[in-house]
């Protein structure tokens, strides 16, 4: 392989690493936001007189649904990106 292509591979590899890091940070920020909102769901439910166990389940269901949605969206994005590479 020529030096020109090795440099291109290095650049592409570096960009992929940076993009992966940015995506990880973005997902971490998203998860932290969802954690706060889950707490708000629980707090609001308790203030409305919902029993603790049910409020906890509501917050947990919200967390799971949102995190699953983010995971599925990420997987779909990866599939679309891979299909675009073909």
C-alpha cells in the first residue's frame, strides 16, 4: 500500500475514533437527562398520591422506554450508515 493510502487510513481511523467518542458523550448526556426526568416522574406521581411502589414502577417504565428508544435509534442509524456504505 502506498504512503498516500496509509495516511488516508490513519485520517479515517482518527475520525471514526473521534465520532465514536462524541457519540458516547452524547448518549451519556442523554442518559443523565432521562435519569433526571425519571426522578421527576416518580416525584410527580408521589405528589399526586400514587403509592411508592407504583410510582417507582412508573419511573422505571419511563426510563426503560426512553433508553430502549435511544438504543433502537442508534442501531437503526448504524444500519442505515452501513447500507449507505455499500
